[in-house]
C-alpha cells in the first residue's frame, strides 16, 4: 500500500520525506537548546538561591551581632542623626462603624456594618532632625567618669553641635547641688552649625556610685546626657605597727637604715609623696610657741620635731620621695638616720600625702646618737628634749671625758599597798644596757657592765638582776629592778639609795643610779 500511495503523489512525493527529516532535525536541535537553557536556568536559579541564602545568612549574622548597645550601632545612629533631613509620613486608617443597637446583640451574633458608615482617620507623622547632637565620644550621650578617688576631681569634655539652620537659646536642667557632678561652663546660646565643648566635673566626697541626668533644653527639643561615676576611697595600709619607727642608737656621724611598706588596697592608681615636718614651711611659725620643757608635765609635750643636725642637713631622709602606686601593689620605702652629733632626742614626723592633698599616714621617726659604743636607757627623765643652739667645743668634750663625769639616772618605784590581806606584788622597773654596732675599728667587741653596792640595795628591799654582765654589738641586755618594802620601812618617808653603774667598752663610763621607792595606797 505504501509504494502505491507514494506513486500516486508524483514527483513531489520524494521531497516530502526530506522536508520531514529536516523538520525532525530542527526539532531535535531545538530540544537540545531548550535542555541547555533549562539546565543553565536551573544552575542560575541555584546560584541565585545560594547567593540569596548567603546574603540572608550575612544579614542574620549582622542582625545578631549588631545590637542597640553595641558600639557600631551607636556610631551609626549618631551618624544618621547628624545627616537626617526630616521626613513626613501620612497614614489613613478606616474606622467602620456598626449600625443598629448593639446592646441587644446575643452572644457571638455578627455585627452589621455598612460602607456608608465608615470614618476615615488621617494621621500626620512628621519626623524632624534633632536640634542638638553630641559629636564627641562617637556620639554617645553617656558620660562615664569611671573610678575617681574620694576628695579628688575628674573632668570630662562633651562636644555638642547645633544642626539647625538658626541660632538656638540653650538652657540646662539643675543638677543636684549636693551631688558630685558640676557643669563648669554653661552656655546660653549656640549658633547655627557651630560646636561647643561642655566641661563636666565629678568630685565624690565618699565611696559611692553616682548617676544623674543633664538635660540640654532648646525650643526645638531636648538632649539628655547621662552622667555616671564611682567614688573610690584611697585605701593604704602601712607595715609599721603603731606608726612609730624607732631607729635605735647609732654612732654619731654614722648612719643606719630601716625599711617599711605601703600597700595600695584600692582599685585605682594612687599618687603619693613623702613629707618631713622638719622641712615644712610652717615649722618656723610653730617654733614661736612656748618651748615644750615649760609644759606642766611631760604628757603635755606635743612638739614632734626634735633635735636636728648642726650641719643643717636633715637627720632623717626617705626614698622614694614621690611616685605612683598601682592597684594591689606594695611600695618599699627606706628611711635613713644620719646624726652628726650626740643626742638622745632626734625625732621627726613623716607624712604620707596622697594626690598632694590627703594625709594618709603620719609616722613618728625617732633615734639617738652616742659618741661611744655603749648606752643606758630607762629611768625617769632628768633633762629636757631641747638642746641649746650653742655647740660644745670638742676640747670641752675631751676634758669632760677625762674627768669621768658621773651621769645621773633616776629610777622611782611605787609599791601599791592593797587593803586586803593578800600581799601586793613588788614594784618593778627596767634599765637597758646596749652596745651599738659600728663600722669603726675597735679592739673592744662587747660592752661590760657592773653595779656596785648590791648588798646595801638588798638590805633596803631592792633586787637587781643581773648586777653585772656583758653585751655583744648590736644587742641590749635588760637589768630588772624590783622592790618590796622592808619591815622597818616608814611609809611617811620615801626611801632613796644610790649605786654606781660602770660600763666598759671603747671608753669607760660611770652612771650614778638613784633608787627612790615609796608606798602608795590603793583606792
């Protein structure tokens, strides 16, 4: 059938299959192109999806990292506030009113509304640029002073700019007059486009956490500044107990040093300086008062600065003189005692001053000097702690040493008589015999001492232990003295007995010790 059918078609029958084949070839080519286009389209869609996914992920990360309290957010907000030109938005809100009596409505019965009973509410929402902005500290409106030592002052500067095209009259809210914050330079006018620097101080009077709000008021708006600060007390501890540093005895024209520590227990660095009363500018004024030996009793002697060097140089010195102690750090100080003549009354007062204002500690410095390596201390004072300005010539000193001048020591003992049958404990006193450590070459390496007339002392009720002995260099030995009234003692007449105390070192010194005893009745 096929050939017959083809035959009937004549000469054009051969061309039809060829055109059909060509059409099929074109169709296949189009299908391949469509497949390529679809594949490329799918790839592009996948790429777009991936790019959109990555972009959305980045935005999500930015949204997660960028919070209103972050520094980047505040910087961006300040930049936008300075460049904002203003905006006006209008919103129309249709309010459909129900018709009929709604009081007789039962349950969830629907209300009857009509488009003819519609009220259109038009909202105008203008947004204006802030009249004044903060241009310092990245536009932050919080002024944080941090930690400030009590009694001291911290100052912050805040720059504000007028972003309006006209000049603005400026007013400020009132800060707490008893508070720590003070606006140092209030202004009354801010020209258009100009910037003004405000100075604010924070001066805490006690340990505290302070916060106040300072409002900058104009006719176009108000800018609020938040003021924050923490007052921290300067806490310094000293390693010297009782605030008394006794340098002991030293050979005249030699020196001895001692050290102590100051610990900064506060949370901020502390600037310190060391001051001696002997170098104070008010010392000459203080010397116009009555001498302390004219006081009614030794308890009234209040003068701190004692004997000073004849050379005019300070007897005591301290290093370092000034510096800064970091939080939690201990600072070492060295005090040097350098007397240039013999005296028992070298003294001075060392003041630790913080921030050049507050006196944190007052340390009493004491010391004594001898021409020779031995000394005796104790007993009642027989002289005054004020020396004549006249220097004793060295020839007179040598003549006095050759004659072996007896140096007096007074020891008084009060026996407390109780009204009971129980005997009272004996009255006791002590004397200290010492040998000074020295750099001088001396054949004597120790000091020997002895007390005579021991039998007579024992007969009158005195007990002295030890009555003789020796002391190594840099050491002291205690002589204990006790007294019990003998049976033949007359309470109405105090008892007085004397004995000689001899010391042998690089030279020989003799002291005459007066023992005075009496009985006192208890209340």
